[in-house]
């Protein structure tokens, strides 16, 4: 299956979505770009938020080529006033807001508790976690005016597993998962669904920019039960599902899209010739 191949329906017709981190750092399709293209492909009008105008413009070009509608908004989602302005401009331009995809995040400072730089820690936590709260702060009241909405937060399987060379990254991604559950509990009666996606070893332009060797990619693939890496499209289709009416009775969950990596590898605890004894 060619996941990039256009297959269009109108399940999101009349809906308006904001996608943060909607560009891709380099050629190809990352999580935010894939989500934006797919939401637009299925009828939503989309607001593309990114600090890199060129990256967002390429996403807008892909959407326009399929007949979709997108607007680009420059903004810093770690800044309260910027988040407020993004939501205000989206509603002014499109008349409503139904979907928010919180996709911005970074690896952050390296190191364990002894080594990590505490000032860099504060900055990274604001980008990875507080930004999602700030966008939701202004998005939820607009969603309530339309009778409800859907928020999809992007975390990582590192937030489920914990094991990671650095302390900041899994800590922040675990916080996103907790934030998702709390927001779902707070706003469910208002018709706001809040869910989380935890991507695994997805090969995106950002990952490629780090100089990923063939050996490293093979090792990443071997760490999944399916023996493959994921792509931005895998994550984008998860966002599409959670944002749509097909997921109308789903809220507060974390959907791991990771080829089974978070489950762990199979193995036999005893030689196969020996019977199990209880």
C-alpha cells in the first residue's frame, strides 16, 4: 500500500484544524506534514503552524496540489501570546475550530540527572509540554462554541518505556501522556476528546538529518515486532483516525504507533525440548 497515494473522502468536511509543527525539516514527509496533508485530503481546512515558513509552504503546496485549503501561521507555541494569536487568526480566517494537533517537540538536552543542564531542561519542557497546554488553553473555548472537538497530542514510546539515553526526553513525553489523560477528564463533558499518539522508530526528515547510517536504521527496524521502521504517514493516519468521527467514543488514550516495539521482543524462557512445569 502506498500510504502517500491520495485517497479522498469528506469525513472532515466543514471542520477546521490547527497543526503545529506542520512543516518538515528537510525533504520528505514528517509527522506534522503527513497529518496536515491527510486532514486536508479528507475535507478539513487546515492552519499550518511552524517557525520555518519554507517548511510550512511546502506542506501548503502539497495540500493545494490535491485541492485542499490551508493557511500558514508563523508562531512560537512556547509563548502564550503567540498561541492566543494563532487560535484567533485561525478562527478569523476559517470561522471555527474543531481539531488541534499538538505536534511540536524536540529531543532536548542530553544527559542523566547528574549531567543535564537545568536551564536547557526548563526550556525544553516548555516546548515539549507547556506548549500543548497553551494551545489547548485557547483552542478549547473555540471548540466548545461548535459543540466539541478533538485534540491529538504527539508524545513518544519513550514516554511509555522510560529507558532512554537522556532524562529530559522520556520525562517530557511521559508528561504529555499524563497531560492528555487529565485534559480528557476535564473537558469530556464539553464534547472535547483528547488523545495521544506515541510514535516509535519513525524515519522522518528530522531523523534523517541526524546522519542515520544503514546499520543504525537496520537496528531500529530490528527493535520492532514487525521488523520495519515507520514513516510520517503511519503517524498521520493515526491522527486522522483520532480526529474523525470514527473515534467519537475514544478519549484519554495513548495510541502507540511503533510496530510493536513497546510490547517487547518474544523469547522462550526454557529450551523448546523441555516441558513447562508449574
